[in-house]
C-alpha cells in the first residue's frame, strides 16, 4: 500500500515557544503509526532543529522544510540550500506551494530545479499543484494541473518520480473554509494518477501518495481520506490546533 500521510504546514505562523508547545501537545497523544502511515511537520526554517529533536524518538514522524533554494550553495543572501537542510537531517521539503507560486513568482521551471536539488540530496519533495477559482470555473483545471506536473516533474525518470509526494491543493479551497467535495477531490486525484500512469505506467502511478490540501479539518478529514485516490492531507490552519491535528492523524486510512 502507498503511504497514507498527514502533513502539517504551519506556514509563517507561531513563535518558537508556541511551536514547541504545539508539538508537545500533539505528541503527548502518543499516536502509534503503522509503517503505512506517516506524520510530517512542515515548520519554519528556524524551528527545524527543534522539531527534529521533538520527534526523534517517534516512529514514522518526519520534519519538512516549507521551501528551499533552486541554487547550489553560494552568494544567495537569505536563501536556504538543500545541502543545509540535509546537514541537519531534514528528510522532506514542500515544493511549489501556491503561496510561493503566487507571491514569490515561482514558475514550473524553477520548481523543476528545486525538485532536482531535493532529490540530489535525498530529500523527498512534497510537490504542490492545484488550480485557481478562475481556472476551475472555466473548466480547464485538468489541463492546468497536467501542465504543472509535466513542466516540473516529467523530466524525471521513473525511479526518481517514485520518490515524490504530490499534494493537490485547489487554491480556492486554501484558507477559505471551502473544501473540495469528496467527489471533486477524488476526481482530480484519479486524474493526476492517470496522468502519471500514462507517462510512467500504472505500477509507478499506484505507488505515489497524493495528498489533498485545502480546508482539511477534524470534521471532514475522514471523509476526504476515505476516497480511494486520496492518501491523506496537507493541512494548514487546522494543523495549528493540537486537538484538530490529532483527529486528522487519526483519520488516516
Ligand atoms: P488550509 O488547511 O488552511 O486551507 O491550508 C491548506 C494549505 O495550504 C496547506 O499547505
């Protein structure tokens, strides 16, 4: 079975102390994960080492960065390289979140370079894709998402692609309280898998975890995660509340 994953994306929220307390409050629930399940905390850069040490004893828990540079180490003031992440034992990195695409103008080709950089350092990219409301309303969401996948991932060989986690996050559902229906989520996830299958074959496509993101909450996680092609979630707001995120972890298949 492909991995079922509950991933928290804290974005630019919480102080160090609040972050530490949140992790304590979640970990105290002592949720034991089978090897088919994983919990990932994507925390701000200054909290990575703290979060790593918090989860040190936990099985199938991991820490992710929320971004990385597309460049090799050098004169790039303010940037963080994958070499830096790797040197502190970070195993995952979110790539191409819609907020980075929109506010920091990250293009599909920049994201392709970031994916490559991560894989070079054995860091698993959590690659985000998803359409805006305007695109959804025009009915062209499939073409839009296909192009995101083609331009950022399809240069990879099958062995590299297998190392990627994909997160489908419709922009119209992020932070809006408006969740995709289970039918909309399942339809897009199945479409993404079919795009992967057409290029890489079904064995590769079936092995890849595709997470849903966009207003996942304790009260809708179970239903969303029950969709056959939804392998968990990438959670923003609700991951900042211990009781919510605990419930979301418990909703994994
Ligand atoms: P919300 O869960 O706050 O809608 O955010 C989703 C998201 O962007 C996760 O990366």
